[in-house]
C-alpha cells in the first residue's frame, strides 16, 4: 500500500524533469507538453472525492487493487505513447487511478488494524509518500523518521493526557516511547 502511495506521488513530479526531452521526442511545444503533468494532477484531484463513493460501492480492497492495476497498466502505456496527445490522455487516466490509491489504501489499513493502532500505521504511509523527490519536507531518508518523532513529541508535550489524540481516535499510550531528545 505504501509503495502505491509512493509511486502515485512520484509520478506527480517525475514528468516535470523530462518535459524538454518529451517535447523534443514527441515533436511538441513545451506548452502542450506541460499538459502531461497538469492533466495528471487535475485528474488526481478529481478522483480523490470519488474514492469514498466507489469504495462503498465495490469495496475498498477491490478498489485499491483495481486502481493499482490501472495505474501500472497506464504507466506502461505512457512509455509507449507515440504522440503528445496520446501521452496526455494516458496521463489523465493514470492520474485518475493514482488519486484512488492513497485514500483507498489508507482505508484498507484502517480496516485491517482498527482504530487503536491506526496512527502508527498511517505514519508509515505518510513516510513513504514524504520520501519522494520534490516532497515538501525534502529531507530524505532517516531524517523524516526523526521529524515524525519530533511531531509526536510536540503533541505529547502539549497534551500529556492525550485529549487531542483521543479526539482523533488514537490511544496516546500506544504512541508513548522515550524522547528522541534525551
């Protein structure tokens, strides 16, 4: 599940690196080629709110598997695109499937582990998504684990009784551990 989340986030930025090469190889202008990146992001944003509805209709596990298969197939087809218009269309399809991967995957995790252990499991998915090139943190590797520890430490210091976490359905005692600063 974390791999699917990582790949959908990576694909959001990877085309930007090769825009000039793609434009040259497909005999297109940069302005037109940028739609390969923009179309992906717009489609991803459109599919996010639809995920909950689809998950209730077909089941989130099945939805995640179909989204992962669709993402994989469209990724391969993008590599075979012969024209910029084919690439843009395939990137839109890829974005639609990518937008389903993260929320469906998080729901699968939530159903599998239950609400008592949900926080730690979601942190693993967030770490996978945050370890991408161009991620907002941009820290890379082990620094992000430390950053999560810092965030949890701040929450624990500000709310030692766990009232904020309990409101979010997380048992603060399961998150307790020695401080990374001691």
